[in-house]
């Protein structure tokens, strides 16, 4: 796997519902390299979160099931490894910071209890050492008076503070990989900037590999090394962030870039990609983006595009390049 610490190959996660089969993730490929921040980007419903949950098999089964593919980590295939082994990896080797800090924290336990429990679950330490470690982690993510905050319940903290607590919990066992699911979505712009600073700082200080999920290409530009653009449960373009922003090939990526606010040229209106993400129960034939694509050709509604290599680091799935 070269420099890769995690490799996702042809991953397919389907949900078998009473109304039909939802192909939430339908053939995703990417690798996460040592020390990098890899962004999964796309609109809501494109399969980013289910991809992340599938890495750790953290979805309800049934109705969900990984029907194909591999997640290679440390000589293991996480799709097939025994549940007991996977539970040891979750939180310790690979940790996840969930979106919606409000619902991810248990309202009836103190912040201190929730972090120390997480530490003691994976590291053989007593309460006193776990508590010291929790205070250090809270300080590391910029929580002032960390010792006092240990005795708070979640409702006593602001949204931004709760998000920091979740990041501290994610870091509690020194994971090799951190998966952060939209950690800047439910916070205001000031807190968002502070949270991005925390991730930048962690990348430098811990050399950690991060999968950062976001719908916001501006966030990708600020924090990412490489990006995987997702649409309709598939990866449609993968490249270093500078290439994604400056030399996007896929019309969907170009559409996302066009939606970025440009203060210099601002007319007071924000642009959006026409149409909506497809109903996952009625995915269009061929390229799933064709009903919204300004460059769609006849072949696009008939045949699914395969991967084209633009350069060693830049891949795209689009008929324009085949
Ligand atoms: S394959 Fe066709 S419809 Fe899909 S993005 Fe490319 S040009 Fe557009």
C-alpha cells in the first residue's frame, strides 16, 4: 500500500428497505496516506458519511450490508475481520468524530466521565491517570479551565465547546486515523475557523492521518491535502486539493467550485448546482450526474463512465475524458 495506512477498494454498502434497495455507497475507491488530511466532499446524500461508517461497520445491519469491497488496514480486511477484533480497532486505532455534537454526547453523564470511560476502555489505566489524560486532551483542543469542564454535563457547553469535547474523545487513545464527519457544519464561522485551526495543529503535532468529511469546498481548500469528490455513492474525482480547486475535470466538481462565494465579484447572490441529488431509490442510468450536468452527452445517460487517469495523482470518472 506504499505510504497508505488505509485502502478502500470497490466498497459497496447497500440498505435493503421495504421500498427498495438504497445503494448508499456503490463502488468507492481511495487510499489514506500517512500524515495526510484526505477530504471526502460532496452534497448531502452523496454517500460520504456512509462510506466513513462502513470503514468501521458502524451502521445498523440489517437493513445495511456491505455487499462488496475491502477496507485494508494493518494487514486486515475490516469488512471481514471478526467483530471482537474490530471493536479493539474502533476508538483505539481508528477513531471517529461524529457530526451533531449535541446528540453524540450522552446528556446524563459528565464530560469527564465520558472521556475517562473512553480512555479506560482501550488503555489499561486507573481513574486518576485517565482523568489527567482527559484534562490534557481537553486543553489540547483549546478548552479553557479544562479541569472544571470535566464536571460539566453537555448542556452546560456551547455547540463549539461540545464539538471540541468530541474531538478530544476521538484523540483519547492516540488513534492512527481520525475520521471527522462534518465537524464544522453546526457551528458559526468563528468557531469553524477555530476548529479548523485545531485540526491543522493536530496534523502538525501528531502526524495523524485524517479523513475529513465536508460538503464545503472552502473547508477542503483550507485543510485538505487531497480530496475525493463523491456523487451518487461513487468517487467521481480524486486529486490533490490544489488540482481539485485549480484544475477540476469533473463537471460536478466544477459546479461545487462555482458555488463558492467570491467576495470580490459578489453580486449578493449565491450560485447553486441546478437540480437536486438523485433519489437513491431511483438512481439515474449511466452517469448519475447526467440530469444536472451542463456537458451531458447521449452516452452519459446510457453508460456509466469508468475511471480515467488525468495524471499520476488525478483520476476522474467522466465520459468527457474517455
Ligand atoms: S459523464 Fe457525462 S453527465 Fe457525467 S459528468 Fe461527465 S459529461 Fe457530465
